[in-house]
C-alpha cells in the first residue's frame, strides 16, 4: 500500500482547500492507497473529510514573523514526512509549494506540485525566487488550464507538466424551478471584482423582479457593500457568508454571474454549471475559456468589456428558454470534470512509472 501525502495551507473555505479535501476523500476510497492530508494551519476545518483520511494539522502561530513561520512550516513538514513516510507528496498552492520542496530534501518520496492561481501573477520577489529555485526539484507539476501549462513550462523550463482541471461533484438532477436570482460565490478580493456586478445590475433597466445574492467573505467585502449603498440596492442585493449548503443556492438560482479578473481555475463557475445554472463570465486568465463555450453553454465576455457584459446579462434575465438551454448544455460540459475521473487523472500522473496498480 502506498501512502500519498497532500500538503495544503489550511482547510478554511476556498477553492484550493475544497479541491484538496475532495481529492483526499476520493483517494481514501482506493483499497491500495492511504492518504494523509497535512495542513500548515491548525485552524478549524471548513470541509469535511472522509473517515479514512488521516488529518495532520501543523502547529500554527499567526503572530510569528515571516522567517519564523517559514522555519516552522519546513520543520513541521519534515516531522510529518518522518512520521508517515509517504511515497508520494502532492503540494497545493503557489505561495506554499516551495516549503514542501525544501522540506523534502533528504527524503526519497516523489514530489508533485500544483499551481492554483493565475499563472501570470507574482507572489512577491522572495516567493517568486524560491519557486524558480525549487520547482525544478519536483517530479511533476500540475496545471489547471492549458494557458497555465504554457506559462509554467516557459517560466520554470519544466519538462513534466500535466493539465488536470478541478474535480466537481456532479448532481444527478438539476432543479426544474429557478428563482429570479443572480448568484455569485467567492472570496471578496481585488481580483474577484464583485462590486462591478452590483454596478452592472444597477445599470440594467429590466431588473425589477430580480435579486443578486453574494456568498463569501474577505477583505474587500466592503467595496461591494459600498456599491450596494451607492446605488440604493439593499432591497435587491444581499451578501451572505460562506455556507456548507451552497448546493442549495446553485439549485435555486437562475443565473450565475462571474466577474473575476484573475483566476487559476474557477471552481464556483464550474460548480454552478454542474448544477444547471445559466452562466456568464469574463474571459479572464485563466480558466473560464476552458469551461464556457460562448453561446453554447454560457456567455463568455472579453475581460473588462463592461457594456457587453451588461448586455448579455440583460438578455439572460429576459430569456428563460435561453437560460434552460445553457443550463442543460453546461451540465453536459461539466461531465469531463467528474470527481472520480479527475482523481484518477491525478493518480495516473503521480503513479506513472511505479509498480502500483491503480
């Protein structure tokens, strides 16, 4: 039996964290594999883990300096590697992968890293330098999109890069009844751009019977709240905290509106499509173009084209049959992201060249 260790910064609410927990749960179902999920934080888990997943939270001091945090991360990871003796290690997160690779020095396990953000973004000079230094030590790199693969190969001269999108739990049926709700799910950050959706909604004339529901938290939530106040939309636009029952919101919402300006792979967009929402998104780097086929299963708008986004969203709000058609096509498209298929793709890539059957 092989042991696979998955390293993640935390298990708080977020796309990267959801993918890591989903992957761990699916791998734990395999009879010939054992999975250890190592979190660099001991904060409370947002995501549930299967009983067979071994959860190992590292000790965490939020008041530590940057240098002492780095030393602690590496020390804790080495302690975990000695304890569990994994044959394979999979690390999640551009800002944390170098810790895993540095901590792996002297161990015989194979090392794989997965970048999870816009491949063109900088994480600061120090992290960018450490990534350039350490990524060459990885046995393989997992990119979420074709664009990410191209950038990673060029930036790190990496010979072994595989494109594997995020796993999505497909639903057997989509709701036949939809409320006139425009849904947006995600952390409130600069790149997520939620405040623009409020502005667009305000500018649409035929919005009287519609509402906008945001689900998420984050440092930039205040920007969206200010937009709601500015346009006097408190009656129509509501911000809710993250919920573990987000599936219910996908099922009841007619439209999913994604306005992010930067992504690695937009989980929320793929999940909305899997639930049969009619989706509209900016064509940001990277991910939406890998998911939405414009005019077939949703609307894909050139990044920053505010007027076209407003026009297409208004069309969706007026045309129920178009929403139904997009929703059906979207569910068909997301079959390629089925969690079991994606888990097997991860395993095929990491176990290639080994004698382990999978």
